[in-house]
C-alpha cells in the first residue's frame, strides 16, 4: 500500500464511522425518549417507544443519506463592478 493510498482510506474510515455514530445517537435518543414518555404517562403498552423508535430510524436514515450524498457547493457568482 502506497502512502498516497492511506490518506483516502483514513478519510473514508472517519467519514463512515462518524456517520454510524450520528445514526446511533439519533436512534438512541428516539428510543430513550419513547421509554421515558411511556413511563411518565404510565402506559401499559409502549406506544411511544415503538413510534419514536421507528421515527428515529427514518430520521437517522434521512440524515445519513443527506450527509452521504452531499453535493459539492455551487460556485459563487462573481459580481462585476465595472458596469457603468
């Protein structure tokens, strides 16, 4: 493996590990929020745990795909001040 090949592989490793960590945090917040809400409302069936868990998975997937498929920024438009 060449030295130039190491840099992109480390970049990809950091990118994907941060993406996984972000998704994990979003899902955990949804699950724990649902559990706490079910406990607070003293529900026999964990309705909010199920709803928040499913919603958190969709939100985490959306955020992950949004970060994964980032488009390069548009080039800034140059303003020409020489028009008279």
